[in-house]
C-alpha cells in the first residue's frame, strides 16, 4: 500500500528485531500491514509481550523498524512523525513538581510552540479537570492523573492519537468512563485513533476495526470490522450484538 495523503497511517511489511547478548537478533514484529483513513479508530489486541507497544513506538517515530515502510500523513521521515502523532503511555508519566497546567503544556514547550491560555483552559475543561489546574500529581487520583496525560496528548492538536493501554491500572468504573470520554473526544476533534489493549471488551468498544495480533513475533491474525453503535459503554456491553462480537474476537485471539 503506497503512502498517500488520503491515509493518516500506512504500514507496509513492518518488522522489528532487537539484539540479544546470547541469542542474536530476536524478532518482535514480523510483517505488519495496515492503512488507516483520517478519523478512523482501530484497536490492536494481542498477547502480553507480543510487540504491540513496539509497533506504536514505531508509528510515533520513537524507534525505527528493522524492515518495511511507514508513512504518517503521507510523510515517511520518522523524525517528522511526532508532528502528527501524540502517544499516551501506560503510565501517565507526569512531572511531580509541575501542576496540571504545567504538565499539559509540556509538549508545546518541548516543540517551542506558543501557548494559547484559552485553548489550555478548554482542553483541561474538556477532560473534566476544571478547578484542579493548580494541583500537582500527588494531589490527584489515578483517574485524574490519566486525564492530565490525555489533556497533554490533545493539547498539540496532532491529528493522530496513539494510546498504549493508558487506563489498564484503573478501576473498572473509572476505566470505562475514560474510554467513553476518549471515544467521544476523538469523534468531536476528528482524531485518528490507535489503541493498544489486552481487554477484548475495550477493543470492541473503541475500535471501528479490531486487529487481532499473534504472539511474538507478532503479525496480524485477522482484522474484524465493528459495525455496532457505541454511544454508551454500559449499553454496549449489555447488548447481544456486542457479546457476539466480543466472542468472535476472543475466538480469534485464542486460536492456535
């Protein structure tokens, strides 16, 4: 699939190997192909340690593939990928000496971009942190720290949002509340979304398409379209149709 401005993300035969002091080169990713349209939401689900996070880091330009080609917004230079992608990690990775506003502003400061106070206030309000602008991470709950990290990922207006299991350590109620907010925000802001998760239900809720990955070295076992309405997570999880889709994804995930 050749790079095209009509695609937000193109990956063609992407592979990655890591050196091992005793075993030589260890393959982590073995030939991933995918193409995402602008505004499309996809979920990547696979076994722990299969290479999902590694693939996200390749898309973000943090590491380079051993083989294959990646294009982000039609650009193939990995040094430019971060201009289009915001990556939210498993841990919020907040600076403890900075308050909420200071942590949210970090990407703009790193890139030398100006700060629009009205936009900062709007993003903080959008993620439900109005009134907590001066709080430091130690004064926030786990869910609130995740909201800060989400605001930080949104502040730079990058068209692509990459989520690496950002809510995995949270309680079920908070996790699903944030999943709803992420989905609604990405729709509202017209962001392309790739989310990595171990939870089948989460993959089926967030992904317009669900990529089921194999064990290491990972490749795409199957891609499943998700035609279901997902206005609210609780209604979605309780529907017969969603249970059928979840069962189908789980069957592919566990098959040898």
